[in-house]
C-alpha cells in the first residue's frame, strides 16, 4: 500500500548544474511548493482507492518532509521560499525550525488567514544576509492568501568589495496565489499581485529607499499565457528561469513545474527579478492596461466581432456611442464586476477615464477601437533596460543589481515539459536560481 510515497531522492544532476554556476560572489534562491500533508491525497497502489490525506499518516508526511529538508540543506541556497508549509502541525514546524536554524538560517513563517492550516516559510542564511525588516502581507480577498516581505542587506564582504556608495540591499517577497478554479477568479489573482506590488511600493516610500533588486518568489498558479504574467512583465520583472534559458514570453510550452489535482501540467512557479535600473511604468497604469487586455480577451472569447462588441457595449445608448452605464454593465456581464471580488466602482471609473480619451463623457467607435478592441499587448519594458523610472530625479547613485547565471528545475524531466510518474516529493517542481551581483547606476525613485 502506498508504495510510491517514500520515493524521491535528491537530484544529483540538478545539484551539480547549480554548483558549477556558483562563485564566491553569487547568491542562490530556491522556491518550492512542498504540498501540505492536509492537501496531499493517498491512494492504495493496488486498488487505486483514495485512503485519505497524508496528514493522517505520520510516517508518510514525516519521511517526505525530512527528504525535502535533506535536499534544501544539501543545496544550501542563500534564500529559501516555501509554500504550503504546514504551520498547523507543531512537530513539523519544530523540525523545520531546528534543522534550518542549526544550518544557519533565519526563518520567518506566516499562516494563511482563517486557520487554513498551511502558509509560507521564508528563510535567509545569516552568513549572507542581515535582516533589516520584514512585513506580513494579508491579502484580504477570496482564498485567505498571504505574502511575506523581507528587506535584507548583503553582509558578505566578498560582494562587490562592500563600499558605502554601493547599495547592497534586496527586497524578497514570498507568496502563493489563488488557484483559478474558474475564469472569474483570474481577476482575483490579478488583484492579489496588484496588492502585493502596492505594498512593496508603499514600503519603499515609507522608508525612502533607494532602488534595489526585488525578488518575487512563489507559486503563482498561472502560466506565461496569463494576465498576471503579462502584468508583471509590464512592470519590468523578468522570469529568472526563462532568462537563464533564453526563452521568450511565447515559450510557455518549454517547461512545466506543477501537476495539479486535475492532472494538468503547467509552469506556475517563478522567481521574478526586478533590477533597480529596469524601466517601470506607473503601477496604476500597468493595472489599467492589464484589465483592458482581460476585457478585450473576454469580448473576443465570446466570439463577438468588432461591430457586435461595440453594439454590446452601447446597448443602453440611443446614439452611436458607449455610455458609462453601458460600459459598467458590460463589465458585469463578463463577470469582471458586480460581485464581491470584482472591480470596485472606483476601479471602473478609473478605467472609464482612461478609455474616454477626449473626456466628453462617452466613448465613440474610435475610442473603443483604440482603448479596447485594438489595444496593444502590454509593453514589457524590454527596450528600456537601462532607463530609470519616469518620476526619477537625476541624483545618480550606485546600486547593486543581479544577473541570472543559471536556473534549474527539479526533477529535471520538467525542463522538457514532462512530468515524471515516479516523482512524489510534491506536486510541484523545485526551482533554484543562481544570481551574480553587478553594479549599476540608477536614480533615486520619487513616488
């Protein structure tokens, strides 16, 4: 019974691939959804019958998590971000605290709201980082999702020969977004990311921080084809794994990192990097553009032609134009508004202001074409890599940034878009990225 539950040795191939990329000045980051035992289902290998959750069988969850820790301690990544960490079990929590603590890690845990049982664990190695501050972010929406924000400073003197005029700080975010059980929840996931970035921006403003690298780590529960991916790209973030392997935004089929409860495989685990010299649109601008892109996709998915879509939006109008009430009604019918987790009245008004180019209170066919039907795909800022924020002043300072040296997914079969049947450590692959620090000039941001 349950013969396969105790399989899953450490990947030596992956370990050597990462080790060969590391120099004294590198840092490594691992993100891994470790599948909480309260969610992992067990089955009888012979009868294929569901025999319950792994949490009911101490020997199984204990052995699996010991192997997870073995792998983490073997790799010794300088940053570890875990999702679906079983915070509700004291024995498991104590095991992680002791083994990671004994190995030199500083650990931070955060439970999901409403006692969901699992949460996040973020650990940084004290030989590499001093923790300046940390914040728990409670994303007040469906699914009781949370995020952790760590502000750390590099302490190893080998990093760029530490000097007072070089910023050597990093912001690290660990999160686990909502699973999109249906298409209406895609907006919720977008809201969650928007709220995370708003919190990061507010933190930078509160402490008047100079530009520094930002790492967003975790299980994003969405692939490269989704709107969350496009939203982050429009904010200047790059997928570290895709950067390492020179994949484009269209290469969504090249790798996977998760086999979900429906049996589908997809790539959902990311370590996003934003360097301090990276071009960034205003956050609200990116948000509005992403919602318009989602609006356009839903209209086209409904098999509406341009003329029918325009007629659909102006249904309550006596003229050849779209009114604000017609615009809002269309958002409701497409399930982007009108429910608890949809667009707020304020957000709909913001969209309307963006769409009403001439400000006359209605949308004519030309404005409909420009802002909705033929709206361009989101600009990922790729041609602006060396630009600073539009609101920057010319007080140039040296900042630390990162180049991506290597990135590896474990087990290695997922790097070819395949899921190995004998892998039982989790229903997610583990992603480890090697970063090399570099100096880069950038201006101080004014928000």
